């Protein structure tokens, strides 16, 4: 699914950022990129799910 979205965005002329497969990758990418829109899978590999990664990156404000 992620690859389909990535390729589709590129075909439409958008610059699609790298695809992250773990929470740690999401956190590293979020430090470097200032994205207007983020698609994230809830189930990621390793020890952090997508919700925890999004909260850590400030993509979701928990409160």
C-alpha cells in the first residue's frame, strides 16, 4: 500500500518522501522533513506502533 501511494504521488508530480517501516525510522524522518500530510500504518515492525510514533513526533497531540 505504501509503495502504491508513493509511486502515485510521484506520477502526479509530488515529491514523495522515503517510506519508513519502523517507529524509529518515522522519528528520524520527522526530524528532517516538515510534511504537510503524513500517512502512517498503525502496525509497524519492531517495538513501536504507528500511534506511538505519531505521538512522539508531535503528529498527534495527546490531551
